């Protein structure tokens, strides 16, 4: 299953608690203010694009179906782009002769982490459609810079700008709540978010054809065209209501979080070259740690924080959010191991890659993709009969066990299919099980805020897990003409390292108290974003 670290920001809603309210009542019962400009698709802030409550029936009108269809591609483009970009990394590393290929994905993720909270707030104030179009335009600029970059540093700069598209996936899910009648929101969310199952199965095959036939530049040009298509679809969607935003944007929090993570990631990436006891490594790591500590202190004081750390003072919430985000980050990060293992060439004493084509790798990954999707669907039924915590422990055991198996057996297609199925089963359980646990420990009014914190925490841990993975790989690498090729021990150690991260998540999860079983409706709506 070729799921990219880029797509690992599972598009769970990074929404303020107000998003749990209906479009008609506004944010947390606050009357919407202001009116979108003419042509935006709404005439007043209190008159949404949905049918009046009197026509809120089970039958879907043609405009509603068109609106729903138009939101699917912009909402899931991040998944498609993530898979294509991840599979392109081996070709890019060899083309630019770089040992720093980790920054191809990390630059994108760090930018998304920094921008997402502000995008959500601005979407509330100025309309989600307008903000999505602005972010897509910025992402398009970044995509073009990436594809035409003459040097690798320029490409990384393009990826930073391209990362501004990341919050669109979140805003699409938020817009669904505004653009459809309340009784149709759960179905609409499930349709938009659930489409990732189909895309996750088809996109690896598409990316394989693009990369094998057109090379990495051809594949990235496809993403440029895909972003243009997303913008055109967004133009056909009505504007959402604008609401009064409480408090100021947390710019200091974003700088401290983004800067702190960047410094820690940079230190870990350079530690092998500089020496783990060198002054440069220790200073960069210490500076990052200080910035992250200052971020935690600041977030506890500010009225509108990026991460409401006060929510983590409650043991059930803290253990669920942290205990679920850490192993999911390991699952998403581990996908990069197979990409390099499969696509790097086999060169005696230099590279122990399998030398597969991207298409062949995609075909081998189909069973894992199918089982991951099926597991996510099965969790929704399982948690109605057993505790979400029991389901969660099963997912952790399968994922950790699959990673250990992958560390030992990864030399041919049958071994990779078998270990991929085990990891995919565990990962699918975790992705959907997380939402069932969140529903069990927070009130309906807190679900959106908890989902938002879960998404951001997963992205933060994903950034750290990804850099850890590349650091482990680099320890058993051979650099030839500027490109780092990995030996078999590197892949073994990388899988074991990710298994250890899952084990860390298990230790935290052991502190999760007994959970109630969520209702069917709560599971359906909460799990919809999680399927992405």
C-alpha cells in the first residue's frame, strides 16, 4: 500500500468546536455575521446553500449531488498527490544526487502544520470557499516551482509553498457541514472522505504508469493539472457562511511550533554527518526543544490556541489523543521504507533494493490496500459490540507484529504481500478505531475540536517519526555520486524502529481507561473523516 507520508496528515477535521453546530445557527450558537460578495453562492450569512429545513428530506436534489461531486476531488487531491510524490522520491534522489531526500516530504508536512490552524480560522471569517481557492492557488505555484526546479534546494522551497494546499482537505470536510442539510451531513462526509478508499487503490497504479512512462517530472506535471482541476471544481461550489471569529490568530504559536519542529528535524537529519555529540547537533536540538517547550507554555495562556493543551489535562482525552496519534504516525511513515526498498536498484555491496518498476510495486501493494480499506469498514461494526479500546489493542498488536515480520522478511514479492497485509490490517483498524475512541471520551460539542487536535498531533509525530526513519536508513547507506543507497540492514532497522514507535504508542494506550461504546450515528459521522 503506497500511502505517502504527505498524505499522512489524515484529513480529520482540524475544526473549532463551533463546527459541530449547523450552518443555520452559526458557530456554537453565535449568529453568523456578514454577507459574502455577490456571486459567491449565498445571499446572506444565515441563508446557507442548503435547502430550508422544510425540504430537508432523504431525497438528494441535482444541485446537492453536483455540489457533493465537486467536493470529492479537492478534498482527496492531497491523498493522490501524496502517493504520487512519495513514489517519485527514489527517482528525484537519484536525479539530484542528494542524500537529503527526506526534506521532499518533510518540507510539505511542516508547511501544512503551520498553515492549517490559520486556514480554518480564516475560513470561518471570510468563507471556506474563498480560503480554499487562495490555498489552492498558492499550492499551484509551489507545484510549478517543484516540477521545474533546476536544483534540489529550489525544489524543497517549492514543496514548502505547495504545502499550503494541505488545509484544503480539512476545509472541504468543514464546508460539507455548511453546504448540506443537517440530516445529510453524515452521508455527505462519508462520501467525500470515504472516496479515499477507491483513490488509495487506483492512485498507486496511476502513479506507477506516470513514473515508468513519463518520469518524475511528468508525474509532477500531472499534479499541477490536478490542482488546476481542483480549483475549477471549487469555483462551482457555493460560498459558506461567514462567522465572527473569537480572539486573535495565534501567530506566535505557529512560529514556535513550526520553528521548533524544523530545528529538531534538522538536528536529527544532520546528526549522522555532524556527529551525535557535536556542538552543532546539540545546539540545534536544544534550540528546537526550547521552542517546543515555549510553545506548550504559550498555548496554555493564549485564548485561541492552535492546540488546546488544556484538553489534555483530562486523562481519558490525553491518553486517547496521544496514544492514537503516535502509532498512526509510525504506520504512515513506514510506507516510505517499502518505496525505497522496492524502487531502488540492486547494486552489489551498494544497494539492496529490489529494482522493481513503480507499477509492479503498486500491483504488489493491492492486497494490503484492500485489507486496510476493509479493516476500516469493519471497525465501525465492531465497536458497536465490543469496547473501542479492545479493538484498538488488536490493531496495535497487528501493526507492530507486521512491522517486525517486515523487518525479517522483505526480500521478494510474496513476503512483502504477506507482511503488507498484516500491517495494512493493523493500520486500517487504527485509523478508524481512533475516531471511535475519540467519540467515547469527549462530548458531541468537543468532537470537532478533539478531531482537530488529533490531526495536528498525528502530523507532528509523523514529522518526527519520518526524520527518525531516514536517520536510521542513513546509518547503513552507501553514497554514490551524491545519492544515498540503502543496504539490507538499513531496511531491517527502519522497520524495527517504526515497530518501537508503535510500542511507545501501546505504552501510552495502556493508560486509556474503560471506554463506553459509541452510538451508531456518532461512529458514522466521526469515522467519516478518519477513513482518509
